[in-house]
């Protein structure tokens, strides 16, 4: 991938992470709503996956400088 593609991908992943964290916060803070444990684990796994992808792209961009 070229640098521009990586930056575009980084922006997209960052936006996805932000949206997912907002959704997670909203869903998990619902009072009176019982959520199964797998829901919390799913959010955590998705957040960690996005963060890992973002870190990989940042590392690649730094190596290319």
C-alpha cells in the first residue's frame, strides 16, 4: 500500500474505533438491561482488533519516514 492508502485506512479505522467505543459505552451503561457476558467480550475483542490494526499502520508509516 502507498502512504496515502495507509493514511486513509488509518483514518477509517480510527473513526470505526471511535464509533464502536461510543456504542459500547452507550450499551453497557443502560440501566435495567442485562447483557450476556459474551456481549462485553465481543466489544472488547473488536476494540482490541481495531487498536492493533491502527498500531500496525502507525508503525508502518513511521518506518517509511
